[in-house]
C-alpha cells in the first residue's frame, strides 16, 4: 500500500508521465486525470490508444510524478478496463469534473515498487516493494 503522503504527492504533482512497453517499443505519455482508489492508481484514458494497447499486451508500467526537484517513480502491474463497476465509477467522476471529456477506458495500476527520485537521495532505495 502506498503511504498517505506519497498518495497525496501523486495527486498534486505538477507533472506525471506513464511509461508502457509492448514488444520492446517504449511509449511514454503525459497523464492528467488521476485518482487513487483502495491503494490502486487510476488513470483515465481519453486518447491514449498506443498506451492502452501496450497495457493489454504487457502489464508492467512505470508512472513518474514530480514537482520541481521532488518526485516518485511507481512501478506496477496495470490492467485496462472499458466496462464494469470501476469503469462506471471513473466515468461518473470525470463527468462531474470534466463533463466535456469522453472516457474511453481506465488504466488501473497496482503499485509494486515506489522510488524517491529527488536528486541527492539514494534512488535505488525502495519505499514500497515486494
């Protein structure tokens, strides 16, 4: 489970990027609509076609969130959903805050490792790990 202060940082970070890969081709995209639900990170897909394809083929992902010189890298296993209770909940959330957006899917990340990426720190030290 991600510590509360890291969860809050993820939600408020100025910048966020998600890295996925299928067949050795790495894809990195900026992400904006993000939520943490029951220890899992939800990312809303509006137009991440390649990212969705990659997650379906390879569940291993990395999310980096940073503000200034502070940040975290979260590695985990992702799933991609386009129906069901989680998808409906995500779509309802977005309808409230961004009614003009159409939710195409939901990426759900189950965090396995968390690293502090601030300069000068031991970035090999896991803050969360299995």
